[in-house]
């Protein structure tokens, strides 16, 4: 039994190398493997059966509600993959709606401030040329902002400082009345943001 376990560990640890080896051999000498064509389906079934044997009942578990998200994500290792989200739940900061939730309408004015502690999805209808600002943002936070032209159109904005746009070029807003542009951001450090032009002219 120990020998079988050792062999299993060896094959598992070197599986990628075996795949590459046999792929090269099959490429150079395809005739050697023609006799195995009829065995492809049974072998695939065997592989899938082996994968199924590794499943446990806990793998099918799901949170009963949003308050159970911490325990379940930790049990499945998701807390390590989503550290920012999990830490906010663990520290009692924010709700599911704030992390993934509805689009919030920001108040229009000479300076439009997006309150990211309230929602990470914000929209504003520009009633004039505006200066944009943020509040409540933290390192690692990702958020989306929708800028909508009013019935007049041709409104422009001055972005907050520290945004790094692709190619170093600030995108140009759609000027058509009532059209929307979508932008996403990732705060990588205090005062530093990666800016993404999601989609324009909606």
C-alpha cells in the first residue's frame, strides 16, 4: 500500500512532465498511438472518475446567507484568493451590497465626490464641466464610475490626481447628449490608481 501511495505521489508530482513527454512522442511518432483511438473515451471516463473521487461533501457547501460568507470562503480557501474582500467582512467593514452592490447616483455639482464607502459602483449625470473626487477609498479597492452627459452634452471632467491611464493618455468623454461612458479603477497605493476605459458611448 505504501508503494502504491509513493507511486501515486510521484506520478502526481511529475504529471505535467509526463504529459509533455507523451505529447512530443505522439507528435513525432503518431502511428504508435493509433491503436489507442478506441480507448480515448474510456480513459477520459477513468480520469473524470478519479477526479470525482477527490471531492468531499464540503465542496458542495454554500453559504446560507451573506453573513455566512466568511466561514464558507475560509473553508474553501477563497479568503486567501480574495484578501481585500474577506478582510472587510472579517473586520465588519461594509456589506455585500457595498462590495458588489447597486449603482449609486452621486450628487452633481462643481465638484462631484464619489463616496466609495457607500458603493463601489457610482453614476453621475454631468450638468456642466466638473471636477471629480473620491472619498472612502482604500488600497486594493476596485470601483466603477459611469459618467452620463446631460441633455446638453459636451460636458468635460477633471479627474482626481494619481490615475495611470493606458499609454499615459487620458480618455476623451463621449460628448453626445444623454450618452454614458464607463470607467473602472484599481487603487494600488495611496494616491495611485490604475484607470481602465471600460466602454464608451452607451
